[in-house]
């Protein structure tokens, strides 16, 4: 049996993948993987995901340069979530230019942005 057979892929052939910073333990992002993304991640040591919005495989950092170097790949106890322990190049994991995608916090019944933009996304990706 291949390691690719162990995850419980959903009906779309995907499993959620959490990226966690190897140094700080902070959760950086949640993305989705299909079999090919997991296989490429394991083979290359760089995070690959399935983009549901673009309908294609992508390597984290392919356009931003903010590559995730994978130190560990873990599967949870229910076989339905992947954890990637990564070294985040450039210190930015979010397309908004922040350290992580979880930059909003529920405070007094409203979502508030509580973490700064480290680099303007226009500088990362261009104007358009």
C-alpha cells in the first residue's frame, strides 16, 4: 500500500492541509491537497497544493517566491487532515502579504484584522 492510499480523500479527491511554522509553531494557512500535491510535496520537499479556485496544482511560492520548505508531513488520527511543518521563506504565507492567513480575530462580535501586512501584495504579485 502506498502512503497516498492512507488519507481519507473527500468526494472531490481532496484533503485539508495545514501549514505550521517549524520555528514558532504558529499555524500559517489551511489549503487543500490532492494525491498529486501530496506526492509532489513528499518528493520535492516543497509544499504543493490543489487550488480549488484555479482548478490546478500549484507550488507554494511559485509566483510570490514565498516557498514552504517541508520538514515534516503528518497525517492526523482520523486520516482526514495533513499537517505540514514548514520553514516559510520570506516570513509571508498569505497572499495578503501577512505572515499567516489567520490574521482576523473575533472581537466583540466582529472580525478584526489584528496582524500587520508585512509587504504590499502589489509588490509581491504586481498590479494586476
